[in-house]
């Protein structure tokens, strides 16, 4: 079975799309970065390094310092798929990030997005 194409996509090519989606709804790059840091454990400097190095999604998540244990609280549908039911661990992390960005773009309070 071949690997899903999104795994080899450069995170740095998708990151601007996350920003655009959030900014269209009045959110900021700082909000997007905060969500990514919460999910992955990357500091601002480490996130910037990942973007500059051109890491693909697999490398981005494999190098993540610590996936937040509260990800189990992320529920819902992204692209017609329930994120809590995604079988592949890497795809699930990608879907978690998509879901968090969707919540940000929909105007949800950052504290709720970060499951506090």
C-alpha cells in the first residue's frame, strides 16, 4: 500500500494556507503559531526552523518535541472524516491540526481551542 501524498507535502507549503484561512476571519499568525505549538510542543524558534528546513508533514510531526496529551479531547469532522476515528497516527495528527485551524477560523475562543 502506498503512502498518502499529504505525508510528503512540505509543511512550509501548507502553513501559509493555514495563515490565510485564519487571517480571513480576523485571527493572527500568533494565534496559528500558538495552536501549532500547543499541539506539537515546538517553540516559536523551533517552528521557524521547521519552516525554513522545508520539513514534510512526516518529518514535522516525527520531530515534534511532544504531542499534547489533550489531543484526545479534539473531536469533530474535517473533510468528512471524524478526527477521533482516523486509524493512521500521522494522518490523525494532521487532521487534529486541520480541526484546530478550522476552530480558530470559525472564531472559537483560543482557550477552548486549546482545551483548557
